[in-house]
């Protein structure tokens, strides 16, 4: 069987075209995250905010995931994936255009409210796109498929900080003009997303039915081959297995939810404070603030390379074992980052970016395995777990404000240790 077949063909249907269309969405929300993760340091300088205060950018964006994930899941259950994607794009565009329109009012609070709207759109997109990619092919390659899609997310994260260079390079410290530099980039993003929404309105995408979900995550070899009592798959190790338990009684899903919350919390903290790390006056080497986005873009480049190579490695190694190795590597590297030993600390931080790369999509794919018709509901909760990114950056920022930026990088270690446990044992489906 060819690589293309093993990834995109299920029950004789080739899902490569819809896979490409959905993967484009990963690029869009990666662009938003990459740009917004860059703005923390900019707002600290521009509005004289402390690290924990500027982290409310992430609090607003990721807080929307907590509020919107369940409504997005219910919307998808009633109207399907395609309408969910269009709704998410419209919310995303509205938030970006509102941010551009209200920037002349020079209100950080208003900007945070606009981020809530953007976050609601991104939540809806992720609730649709993440589980959708896992179903556009056989269940055995679901982890490879979602990692490949998420590579487009990584590419956008590389570009996002470079767009933010416009904000850094055009900031004004004149009262009444400090936030004007965000108008153009947010207006362009909003208009671009509107165009993409229109394109998706015209696209024909296959709708994944409940029978298809059973086929994609167990329960037979196709929509027409749902097993009866005589064909029922009872071995949890079999990729066709479907759990009959209520959602939260599935141990691998519940622990996956916790692991996902831990991951996004830790990831957001690391992403948000890289620029602080390389520009902090106590750090060595120390770089100029205006060059900060370049350093973040380099980190995201390594992140993208990690996802692409990780997707390829999953052809030869079990996703759970690869996830365990990567989580262990991060736990080893973070103390080096926090040790303030110059270039080795900075290189170790870039290593963290690389090894974090596969965690979100791999945890997501492992957590929804075997859920069958409960997949949409499970996916909504896993996207809701992204709200961990709202809580953690202020905590990490408070530690950094109190003990120094390097000390802040000790804080995510327990979260990655839980991910290591999930990769070793927690992911296993119990009958």
C-alpha cells in the first residue's frame, strides 16, 4: 500500500482534497497565535506593563477556548463540520476587524475583548478541524495525519512573528498613538479570513456521519460494515475498537484531557516568554527588543520542523513512544534553560521548541481513539483543555517578575512530567 493510500484512502474513498482544504485552516490559526505570542513584550514596553499583566493577551485568547469549546461542539453536532468551519472563520474575521477598528481608542481592555472574539473563532475552527483530519483516512494513521496538518500550523507560527515586526517597528510612544501600529496587520488578517470563509462556503466537503465516526475510530471497516453482535471488536488494542462507556469513564480520554491542558499551558508559557528570555537585562547573551520576533520565529521554525519530522517518524515508531521520548527530552532541557549558563541555555530553549512540536496533535489523536459517536463531544472537551493556556502564563510571569525570567522556566516541568506519564501509560484504552 502506498503512503498516499495509507494516509488518505478509507473504504475506497480518497480524502486527500478535503484534507488539503482543512489543513489550510491550521495555517490560519497558527498565524494568529504566532503573532499574538510576539506581542507580550511589545505591550510591556509600549504600555509599561509587568510580565504577568501583558500575559492577559494569552488569558483572553485562551480563555475563549474554555467558554466556546462546548457550544462549538454542540453547533457541530447539529450543523456538521463544514458549517462549523465557516462559523469559526466568521468569528475570527470579526474579532480581527474589531481589533483594527477599536485600536484608535487606545484601550488595552478593548483589545483583550477583541481577542476573546478571535479566540471564540479559533476554538470553533479547532473543534472542527482537529477531529476532522483524524477521520480523513484509516484510523491506524490518524496520528500521522493530524501531525502533518499541524505542520501547517507550525509554518504559520514562523510567519506570525515576522508580521508582528510591523507592530514592533512602527510603535509610537506618543499618547493617543501607542496602539495604532496594530491596525493594518489586524485589518489585513480579518479581510483575508473573510475571503477564506467565502471559499469554504463554495467548497464541497464530505460530512462525517456518526457511522463514519464509528468506522474512523473503530467499529468496522466502513460505514456499511458496522459490526453486529457477532462482529463486535472487544480488544482495546484493535484500532477498530469502540468504547461503549460514557465519555468521561474512558480513562485514556480523561487523562488525555488533563495532558492536553498541561501541554497547552506549558506551551503558551514557553512561547510567550521567549522574547523576554532573550531580551531580559539579566540574561546573557542579551539581545535588542526589536529583534525579539526574529528569535521567536526561529523557535517556531524548529517547532514546524519537529512536527514534519515527527509525522514522518511515526511511520516507524509508535506515536506513544515518540511522545514519551519528546516529553522526557523537554524535562531534561528546561532545567538547562533555567540555569542561566549563556548560549547553552538559549540552545536548550530552542530544543524545547523542537520537542514540544508533536505533543498537541498526538495527545489529541490518542485521546479520541475508540470514542466512535462520542468523538465530536470528546474533541470539544479537548479543545476546551486549551484554556490551560489562559491560566499558566500569568503564573509563570509572576514567578519571572519575582525571581527572574530564567526561574520562570522551572514552572512548566511538572506539566511535562504528566505528559510523559500519559505517553507511557495513560493513553492505553481499557475495556
